[in-house]
């Protein structure tokens, strides 16, 4: 709506003819000037000098208008003359509200006038504001501040059009709504800082509520308290209004009041007495008689249970007790805390909540002393130790791999006649499985089931992994079958652990069974890792056809074989000595973009050394060096035999030295290959030395290799030895 239609032509012309209009400091226009000095609304920027305007011709009006321009600024540091300052200091609450309203009204109305009259100078806009505010104030003086709440609250004057008056009332309503919101904000701030809300805020933070949720809860509690306060304030107003109505009615009746005896009393009644009640009080809520004595017992039970719902606060620590507390917190790992704890007990006379507070402080600073104090408190009467305290301490010690300490606490628990509960049994299962104590783990597992507890997937997984680590795959599979019977789905890593175990042992059939269970029972699809393990299992079992079938299945699934997978396929061909097929496969893979890596070259070097293709093996060994990697450890078994056959004693000695440095990693078949290479090359003394190392590892030489070694020694085939 265009504000140009708000002012009639005569009204705009009259802005320049205000010379004869007299304003004094106590008129309605000056109230607007005083209101404009309230610092709440945004900043106004009136013109500092007014040139060429007929509106400023009158010296008398010039003084009043300069006051308006100066006071309309919203900086909180506006300076008024002495008379206006004293006037503002004497304002009542209603006058302050009126001034704030007018200040906000001037700010909003100036925007609308500036938008409708963009070509008008500021002095003209200010003149329009003076006229509008003077009329608004006159209307407000007729009916009060609430007069402006209605759109048709006043009859438009001859100076303003109906559209202008409608805009004035709309702006007035906006101002009042903003003032009400501001009032509520200020009131909300006081409730946000109330002690009750702060206490609830601290409690919520202690129980773990953080961030936006905690902030929302605080505003919610403050809003509820504010609504409650408003409700009681409204009741108080209603009470006062009712009292005023009663006093008015009594005044209308006269000053004569009748007493209990029926006599007339002169004057006003000064006191009100309650009527006498006959009979006993019966408190009934929806038909429930609360006067029954049984409700007293209920109240006592509620009070007792509240002690558990809201525990007591720890006792304050001060003076000498504080010094002893600091000494306890500064104890070293090797110190005995018992003397200080006894002194602390005598000074504070602690309850359980006090001991718990001390344990929390120790846990933050020194875990070892925390364990010692926790163990000490298990036998302390004031601590009131329960079976949960024992299980928590055992669990904490188990996580720190302190098996002996955990078993000592368990023995104390049994000596006190406290049987391990389900939580303690689960903790023991995980602890024993972690350290590899399979018998104790099985004992705790059976105890857990004897309590009627159904182990979860984590407990079952711990038992399976314990059997796998103990190289007992059959027992691990029995646990898997038990899980399947109970409808518990094992995780994928359990299947993969068993698959790794069977692959390492070369049991292709058992690995196939696990693969089938993983795919159909567990619902896990075959991926690159599982198929690679199946290829390796078939390769160790000497079945290249099945290995190639899994390799083909891998490519059909869109999985790209890596260096490790290809090396396992080549190793499967090596078991049957199918060199042509292996080389053909490599050529096909290289056409598809495959580049052999260290694993594939290692298998080929080992294969070529067995076939006495020493030059080809050396070329592949050089390719491993070109990739910036040293030959794998197990490859030195082949290199030792290859260098002995080629007569490179120095290189053979280096390979043998590498094997001796990591002899614990050699297996029985590796020892036999080394002994066979040394005996075949005429290094019988070195072969006997390696045989002695083999026996120290607990391995037994095969009959065939033993007969060959004894024959070489009896015939005196050679007296030479590798130089060391």
C-alpha cells in the first residue's frame, strides 16, 4: 500500500506552516520526544542541519524541533536538558511503558515514511512524524495504551486518510507484540538463573546429558517455572479482585454487621472467621479415601525408597582429613595404603558414598593404587561390598591382563561365600580366553550356563577363538553348531579364523565345509579373502584342479586376483609339477594386465631351484630385488640348496646364516630340505649340525632322510664344510 495516499495535499503543505503551532515540554508531542530517547529500538539518524525548509522558519518551533531531533537518537548516552532529565526520573511505570512504545513506534513509522517518500528530505520526514505521533498520543490519552490494539480504535482525523490510520494501528500492534516478547525474554532470563533450574541443569550434566539436549532441557524447565509463576500470579490477581469486589459490596450494604448472637455491630467488619466444621475430615480423590491409616504406611515406604532413588551426598572433606586425602592420592605403586586409609576412616567416619568418591579420584590419578584400595575396601564394613564390587574389580584387572590379581580377588569372593554371578562368569570367560587358559575358560563357560544364563554372541565368539588359538578346530566347530541350534548367528571373523586354521594345515575338505557353512548358514557371500584361502588350502593339499576352479569362480564374480592369490594357484601347479600349465596361466593373466609380485616370484624361484633351472631362478630373484624388497625368509631354504648346487659357497653360507637367525620359524619339512641339500652337496658335518638344531626344536627326521644322512656319513662321501 502506497503511503503517498496517507497524507492529503493540505496536510503535506501544513508541515511547512507549523510556525504558529506551539509545543511545550508537557504536550503530547514532547512525550514523543522523551520516548525517542529510550535505547531499545535501533538507531535513528536525523539530519543535523536543516536548510531551506519553511518548516524551520519559526524560532520557537525551531527550538522544539531541535529537541526532537536530538532526543530521537537511540544511543543510550543521549543528553537532555535539566528539566527533561528530572521529568524522566519522576516517570511512573506507565510513563516508562508509554515512552518505550512511542520510541519503537517512531522507529517503525520512519521506515514506512522513508520508503513512501524517497525524495523527501529528512526534515520533512521528521515533520510528518511529529504530526503522526501527536495524533497517536492524543488518541492514547483518551483511552490508554491498550486503545491502539484495535484496528478501528479511533475515528480518523481530517488530516489523515483511513489508510494512514490503518497503518498506524498495524504498526502499534506490532510494537505491542514486540514489547510483550521482550518482556517475556527478560522474565525468562531470571528463571534461567534460578537456583532450582541450575540444580536440575547440574544434575542432568552429571547423568550424561550434553550439548543441545541439555540446553533444550534448561529452557524447558525455565519455561515451566515461568508458566507456574504466571499461574500463581493470575490467582493472586483474582484473589485481590475478589477482595476488592467484596469490600465494595460491603460498602454498599452499610456499616451494620450481625454477630453470631444476632446482635448488630456498628462499623466495618475487620476480621473474617472460618465456619465451624462438624465431623472428621475425609480426603477423597476420585473415590479413594486417603484418610485410611494404611496410607500412612505407604508414605513411610515412599520415604524409605527415596533414599535409594536419591542417594545421600558425600561428606565435606576439610582440615586434617583433606591433608590425609592428598597423601592417599600421592601414594606410589609400591606403597601400602592401609595405614592412611585407617587414619582417613577415623577422621571422616565415611559411608559407602564417601569411599566411592575416594575411589573415583584414585582412578583418575593412579590405577595401581586404585586396585589396592579397591581390594582393601572389599573387607571394610562401612563400604558394604557386594558381589557387584567383586565382579567390577575382577573385570578391571582382567582388562589390564593382571590374571594373578584377578584370581586372588576371585578366591576372596569364594572365601566370603559369594558365588560368581553371570556377569562375573562372563568376565572370567573373556579373561581366560584372552590369556589362552582353555580349561578355566571352559569351567567358567559351564558355570555360566549352569546359572541358567544363555551366553550371547560375544561369549560364544570368545570361546571359539580360544579353541582356534589352541589349535583345536573340532571343539571350535562344536561351539558353532551349538550357536546354530540356539539361533545365534556367528560373526564372519569366526568363520574366517577357522578357515585360516584349516588352510594352514592343508585340510581342503574341512576348509570347504567351513566355506559352505559361512555362505549358507551365516549368510556371508564369498569375497576375495575367503576364495584366496580356499585356493591356498587346495594348493597345500596338492589339488590344482580344485584350486583352479576357485580361481575361475573368483574371476566370474568380477573379483580381480591379486599377487597372493596367483601365487597360491602356481603353488598348486607346483605340487603336480605342471610347469607348462602354470606358465600358460601367467601369460594369460599378464595379457589381462596382471603384474607378478614378490609372492608369485617366490613360488617360481622355489620351483625352478627344485628343477635345477638355476639361471632362470636367479633372474626371477633379481626381479624381486628390482621391486625394492628382500627375499622372503622361507625362500632362503631354496636359495641355500640352489647355491650349494651351483657351487656358490659364500652365498650358500649367507643363506644358511639367515636361516639360523630365525630357526624358530622353520618347520619340519624346511629342516629336511636343508639337510638334504647339505648332504647332497657333500657338506655332511653341516647337515649333522642342522639335524641337531632340528631335534632341539622337537622335530624328528624322516626315515628316508635319516638313512640318506647315515649313508653319506658312513661312506665318507666328503670331508668339506662351509666356512664359518
